[in-house]
């Protein structure tokens, strides 16, 4: 079948399952370009007209179902002797595989699955469709967690003859309801009984009834009680156990009356107020007890007086007064018992005769393709176990049988299943998480997984969050499955942050600085004020944490420190100092320099004067910084004035004054300037000037030096 285009539309891709009646394949719907599952009737049933008719009718009924928890039926058809049903393809596992892998399941998960199954059954029952084969094999769990019930209506196509031929009842007898085991008509409550067993198995990892043969299991459904779920798994809440106990009652009248009723119970059973509810109690099932008392009562009702309670008398008085013979009642009882035992023996013999089938020899199918092996086994009168073991073997091609669980030449009963182990395609690797690694580290890891270095490409991008040289993006993504021999991998490495140059705004007015930073895409953090002697109010003193021309990330946040002006304890003082030429009327170059809290050697004036004058000096003093004013004349320091912070604060600053410098003496014009004692004359001039300075400087010092002669 693999590779065949069924009906010119469905291309068979691979076999994904199968049972006693049909095989299931994955196929591609060429017309709609989607994957579908196709169930194909096994060859031994293609000439059973009654089965085919009922198979089609029930498939068409199932196709009428439209529910999110029911596998959709897309198409039903026949091509020559191939009868098929096209269904929705579910990517995932069936519930039987999940139970084998990790049962007992968490209570929340089991209840969630059972609720969705119940919802599907409710929809089917409203459409007059009874499933009759609810079991984990027919429950599919998609990768998104959605539960899908499949095989609706197929069980109705099973006749007593086909059950015996295929042995398919062996796979389902563990989930039969008592009425199903009896062979009487089954209904909605039978599906709910089977669902109770499925919930029991999910939570305990075992079936409630086991036996050596199908008939022994069926009899246990009829007669025996099962181990209660909480005895097997104490973690099951009482509210959940109550649901299992009620759904698995042998008397259908004691079960849930509808799927909706059971679903309502499932949806609320994990509410905190219900978890520890009382255990549900039931009366003893009549079907699970012997019928001896009933037979005895029946005999009494036919022969005894209803008003007579003397059960212990050996004989009774008849209305005529004649005593009964005391052997009559024992004879009736013994006869009834023998009749009952005879009927039971006949039933057992009849069932055993139905199940007794001839033995056939197991053929050797190792080395064949799966399809060839199936045909060979079916031709020998055997069936293929619906669970085919698929495993990758380096030396075994995909689809080739490499093992069978029953050795060749072994004798088995006709219809017995044989499990096949088939070579699978090489399993795909899962892409590791390479984020945060260097390119070389990633290449080394991928090489160990079988990836060829030539298949690994590198790209690079700026990234503000990942350090330079580290991987931050990969294709395929983490956890993606890939074939190491065919994959093309691209790893993106960080080039570091996408940096820009920080503009310098120190010395600018606050508003101007903010506008420049914002126009360059930077964020303005809190603006903080800081007092300053040197910087005017409103001027940026500092930008933090990034200085001018530093390379930073785009959109970085900058904090500005802006001058709030002079400190509050600073004092401004206007101080005037006297300056004069060396001789009245003669030119002298005067320079006034001061030092205060704003800095040192600040120049006030630098000019030529011919007459005395007062020069104003604006001083700023701080508690730890006094002021000093220095006067220079013709390049020489001639006086120094000190102004202390405390004097200014207390208003005790002495104010300097000056006297008019002496007029120059009447000296005859020297016609011979090279002769005479010019030095003595200069000293006299200096002495006169220094005398003025000494007399007018209360805080100053006389600096004139008379001639030593």
C-alpha cells in the first residue's frame, strides 16, 4: 500500500497502526494538501457482504458527528477490493502508549482526559451512536493536549463470527460492560462503564479485571468485585474514586444515566469542597450473587401458604388437614440446583467450543517488508499485533522487519497475534540551545551530533543585550528536530552594543543641554542642582555617567548636574583700594589683582594713570576663603590688602584711604643727565611714595627703601 494513490487522491505515506479488523495508514490528501489517516479493511473481510454493508453504514453514521473531541470522518469509499475510511490525522500518541510510559497519571490530567472523552460520548449518544469499544487504544492525545475519540461505530460492525475469527475481543474484553459480556443489547451506559475502566487504569496503572482467558475476564465483569482505586493509589481523591465506583456498577441502573451527568461530576470533582466527600455506598448487585435464595423463594411461592412462616417445620398442615411429605421441598431445591449447574456447564462448554480454534505454524517474516510480512502472516491464518515496534537500526532499512515475537515454526492458535519489530528511519536530533556560547563552542557541540562543519554558517549583528562574540540567535530554533546529514544551520553572533558618541554639554545652559541630548536620542534622567563659586547659575557643571565623546548605547540615560549659583553662606563685598602714580602728574602703569572664593589672580584693572584714584573690587568670600587685593605699579607690587570673611560678616572691614602724593620738586633741568647722583634722587622719590603708602594703609606695610647713605 505504501506509495499507492488510493482513489487517485490519497497517497499512502506509511503505516501507523492496525488491529484485528483494519490497518491504519498515514496519507496525503493531494487535492486538499493535508495529511489524513486512512483505515483499510483487512483482506479476510472483503467478501463478507453483511460486514461490508454494516461497516459502511456505521462509518457514514460516524461521519455525521462533528465535535472537537471526535476524530472527524472525511470520506468513505472502495477501490476494487479495498474498503477504506478517510479520517482526521492526529499528530500525537494514543492513550494506551501514554499509560504504558508514565501511569499512574496525575489526577488532574486523568480527570481532564476523561472529561473530554465524556464530552465526545455525550455528543455521539445524542446522535444515537454507541461506541461499544471505548479503550485507551481508541483515545488519541494530540500534541496540543486535545483528546480525540476514534473508531465510532466500528464496533457495531463486529459479528460473533468475526470476533471468533480475529480474536479482536481479546484486546477489548478488559473494557467490556457486564451486559456486553452477556451478549445482550448494549447502550449509552455501557460506554460509561468502559470509560470508568479507562479512568481506573489511568490512575492505578492497572486494569480492574485480569484473567488467563477472555472468558475468565468476562465472567469477572459479571461476578467479581475489583480492588477499589484508593486501595491501589491512595493519592486519588475520594470524589474521583466515587466517579469510578458509580460508572463501574454492574447494574446499569446504578450507573450514571447519561454522559452529561458523568461529565458534570468530572468537572466539579476536584473542587476543594468535594475532594474529601464521603465514600459512595451502593446496595449489593443482584447479578453478582448466587441465585439459590431466589430459586428457593420462587419454589415456596408456588407451593407454600403465603401466611405460613413456619420454615423450620418438617411438614405443614394442608387446608385438608393432611401433612405434606417432608421430602418434597429438598427435592425441589436439589433439582433446581442441578438444573442451574447444568445450564452453567452448558454455557461454559458452548463458549469454549466457540473459542477453540485450530493451530497454525508461524512463518519466518524477518527480512521482509512490513507489508509482505503482514500478508504472509494473514495468509497463514495469524494476525499482526496492532502495536508494531518501530526502532532505528543502523543496518536495517526503514520498513524492514528485523524481529518477530513468535519464532518461526512455532505453533499458535489460528487468529493469534504476532508482534513485529520494524526498522524505522533514523531518529531526528533536537536542536540544542546555543545561546550565550561562542561560535567555536557551538560548532564543536554540533559536530558531536553529526553535523558537518560546512553546514554551519555564521552571521553577525549588533545587539545591545548580548556581549560581543556570543550567539544570540539560531536557525533552526532550539528543540527543533533536524537531520544532521541534511540540516543547514545559521548562528548569529553579537557584534556588541550598537554604540554612539555622547555629546558634551558641560558649560551649556540647562535648556540648551537638554535639547541637544534629546535630539540625539538620549534619555534625560533627574536634573540635580549643585552650588558653585566658579559656574554661573543654570549652567551644566557635570554630565553623568557618560562624558563627552564616550561611546555609549543608543537611548542611554544621562543625569545632569546644574549650577544653582553661589552657596548660601557666601558673602559678596564691594571693596575699593587707592592707586596713585609714583609722582603726581607723571604716568605710572597700575595693575590691580585679587584672590577670593572665585579664584586666584583675578585682574581688575591694568592701565596707566597720572593721578590718584580709588579702584572698586567686587569680592566673594566664603567661610574658608578670605580675599586678598594686590596693587602693582610699574611692574612692582607696592601694596597688599586682606579682607577676612568674619570682618565682612560682622561689618568691621577697615576701609583704605590715601593722601595726595607730593608734587614733584623744582629741579633744574639737568643738561648732563649722565653726571650726578640719579640713584639718590630716585630713592628720594621712592621714599616719598612709600611714605604715602605707609601713611594710608592701615593694614599694609611700608615697602619704600631710602638710600642707605
